[in-house]
């Protein structure tokens, strides 16, 4: 079972980060691709510092993340509407 405290100086996998953030695999991929979450690729897999996860859940970044989410959601709706 995963410890509920995010440690700033520990490196986490995307799976562990998803667990902390309670987001889907596709969402974390989008956040990584757009640079909202900074990560390092090691052997083809992303590694994320704990302080990066903590930064993401801070109130200052919440608005930025919501804006990215809203843009993705709106773009998806437009694409579906064209079908």
C-alpha cells in the first residue's frame, strides 16, 4: 500500500503520481506532453520528482491545470461534434 505523504525529494513513476493525483493514464500523458508536469525520461519511462507533484496540487497551479483541462475538453467536444 502506498504511503499517503508525497515526499519532495523522492522520485515517483507515472503510476505512483497518478495514484497521488487520482487521475487517469490518459490525463497524466496529456499533462506530461503539455509540460504541466515536468518529468525525466529514463529507459523509456517517465520519472517525476515529488516536489513536482506537490507543485501541481498547490493552489497557484490549480488554475493553470484547469485551463489546460478546459481547452482539451472543448477541443474534444468540437472534434466529436464534427463527426
